[in-house]
């Protein structure tokens, strides 16, 4: 399963190309992350970007003030946020055979996996990760 996370610090909102497609979406659990990942995957990569010229293209793309477009390459999408900084949405592939959660620190999200649950006390079902 693929989901979208926001790996950068601070809030960011969404670019119009995504917010227009989720504004009537009612499920704000894990499935909204799946939906955003699907939307991003359907968007073509920014024209002319390769592994070799990524950073040059990225710099040039955002050198214009008030850039309203998105810059997409593979599993990452960058855009100018509502706070006027370059924000990132990243698609991550989740190993659903393992216990996981989206962790957040100062607005930066990542996926954290847990080892199998270990039952410490079978009578009370007290457990630890």
C-alpha cells in the first residue's frame, strides 16, 4: 500500500491540483493518504527532469516568485505552500505485513515500524512493542 506523507517541518496545505480532488473527501483516516498518493502518481513528472539534473531543475523551477505549479519527480512532489515556502509530499510504500504508524515531529512526518508485539503478561494482556 502506498501513502502520502509530509516529510518537511511545519504545516503546508496542498497544491490546487490535489486540494481540488479531495475537497469533498469524507474519510480523513489512513485512506486519505492513500488517495493523495494515487493523485500524485497520476501526475506526470516535471518535463525534462532526470536524476542528473534534478537539483538544477528544482532550483530554476522555484526561482520565480509566487510559483503556483508543482514540481514532481518520481515519488516526490514539491510546491509553494500557503506559508510561502517550498513544501514536499512524498509517496512511501508501506509494508502492511508489519505494524506501523505515521510519526510526526515538528510537522515532519515519517513512517515508523514496530517489532512484533510481545505479550508481557498473558493474564492482563499487558504488552510492549
